[in-house]
C-alpha cells in the first residue's frame, strides 16, 4: 500500500464490539489511513454529517440501526462513500443482499488483516479510476480521437471507452467488459494491457472459455500435476501462472461451471490458486479482465452464475457499444479496413462510394464490426 496516498483516504469503522473496532482502527492507521470509529449506526451517521468519509466499514449486527439500514442511508445520502460490510459466516446471503443495495464488498469475521487491506485497496483504486476518468474527460472536452490501441471510432461512445481504458490501466482493478458478439471486447482487453506501464512488458494471455469443456478449461487455467487425471503424463503450467506480471483475459466468462466459478472467486479474492491434483497454493501477480456477451444479472437471477462472483468481477465495467449504436463510426471503420486489405492484396481501392456508405449506415449489423470487416 502507498501510505502517502492513504493519508488522503478517510475511513469510518462502525462496530459495537470495542475490541474489533479498535483492532481495525490500528490495522488501518498503521497503513496511513485517516480513521475514525463509531459504536452504533446512529453515531456513525452523526459523524458522516460533519465529516466526509471515503469508506465506511460496518458490522451487520448493530444495536437499533442495523448495518443494512446504515448502508441504505449512506447510499441515499452519501452516494460517493463506499461501504464494506462485516458479517459472520452464517450471514453470506445477507451480505450479498447488502451488495445489492450498494456495498462495495463484504468480509467475514474473524477479520483477516490481509483481506480487509485488499478490499480497501480495491476501493482506493476504483476512486483513482473515477478521478482519472473525470480528468481525461475534461482534457478531451475540446477534441476527440479517431483511434486508440487498434480500436477505431470517433463517436462519443468510443471516446468514453478510450478514456475508461486509460483510467483503469493505472490500477490493478478487475475489469468486466460487456457487449454483443463482434463489438471488439478482446481489443479493449488488449488495450488495457498495452496501456499499463508495468504489465505491458509481461504476457497478455487470452482464454476463450466457451470453447473448452470444464475439465480442459480447469487444466488450461490452473495447470495440473503429473497423474492428476488420465492423460496427465507430466506437470503442466496453467494460464494463470503464465500470465504472471501481466494480464489474463477470460472471454465468455458466462461459460464457467459452478465448480470453476468457486475457484475463480478464490483467485479474485487473494490471487492464489492450486494446480489440478496439487495441494500447493501458488500466488500470482496478474490483472484479470473478463468479458461476456450475455446478461450476467439475468444468469444470476436464474441461478446459473454466482451472485458473489458477479459482484467481484464487476468492480469496473466497460460497455462496448454495438455498431448500430455508433453509425457515425462506420465510414471511419470502413476506410480503415479498405486500406488494410488493399495493402495486403496489392489493390488500389482506397475509398468507399456514397451509395455503399449509405447502405451500410442503414443496415442493422447484427455481427457488428466483425461482420463489417468480412463484408469489406
């Protein structure tokens, strides 16, 4: 943790147990944070009315005003304040409910020093992203870019994508990229990697999760040891190990089975994993970027995707617009691919006729940029 940066972060701890309250106070004070304490929700709200807090860490079970009630009041009255819920092992469902009403995350008691530091660090990174994004928005207010890291487009929707990529690249936050098939989600993931001053020097590892069976995907991601299953004739390094120092991009995250979802949750929480058939825990240093063309909220509702995993991966989301939602980019994209394939095939075609352009702009493009590229 950067103690100089932490000095700017105000944290309020709310717990009616003095020992827990004071223990957390000391853990966070040592890291440089400005920390205050309150024994009840009512006292916490009084402090919030006088002092701006960046983060509130509250217990679920509080006298009179419960932790959930406090979360809702903070969400309504202080929307820029992030919240973390502390809960017992038997209250995970309640914790997930808390995240629905605005909690950034939850941690279970007894409190693990390392875990609380990780969650708070993620909040600090998120706030840095939002601040950086606002700075970039102001910087670009008088001008726009036609392309960025291989992505083509000058529309306002693409300017927002470019700005967000630049902002998140300065952090280690997990990124969720959503959008229809063919919109360029993989290009966004690579742009995040290439824009990261530290990680771009290390591997960018892409895994198409929907193309592999559960067994193959598990082995591909985590690796395996000799004898772990039939055909495992030697130890194999997984993609998480290979991505060390860099970025791992998990495309079609919706294809994860319940078993793999549990394993991914562990990786997201602590950056640790085990090879298949091994009990040795390995720790990695990598950024995780995931993508889907499905509605994850709907999958959660149907019970096909873990709710706690959804909230873990949805720290920062980037929505890739469909081509029909940025029709003013079609001419720019078309010219790019015309030049690209003219050069590759030694052709002299360099322009697109007004008639063809008009036809393109009226078409729905269900396959998005991939379909436009194939058409050209």
